């Protein structure tokens, strides 16, 4: 639930590099252009947060954190294409995103 309305949204990405969020009735809520097409994405709720953050790994190695309104809050990069996004519970920190790349990087 990205917007706190009690209903699940649908998060998807296109091969043209567009992240799209739809409401529970498949109506478009918002979209954001990515630097390159998404290879993986996952929504994770950080400790103490009320709403999840969408983590996106792009084909070009870019990694983005996007809030529930479509605002990009962080941008980073890894060497290679992200292949998986997992969640780890770090003591004293809470859930964090762990992103793996095809070249064995985490």
C-alpha cells in the first residue's frame, strides 16, 4: 500500500524505461522516467516508516529509491546490471534493500 488508503497498488515497469503505479482498479496513479529500463524492482518498508519505498535496479547499473508519490529520493550505481533485490533485517537499523548484480556484486 503505497499511499496509505488500505488498498494495494500495482507497480510495473516498461521496456522503454518507465515505472508506472496503478491503483487497485488498474487506473494510473503516477509514472516516472528511469535512466534506463528496469531489470528488477521491489517495495520495502524501512523501519519506522509508514509506507514502503520502491527500489529499482536499471539495466545501465543505476539504482533508485522512489517514494510512494513518484519522487526519486536516492540515486546510485553499481557495476553491472542489477539482477535481484532482497531485503535484510539489520539489527538497530531494520529492513534494508540488498541489490545483487550479474557480476557478483552486492
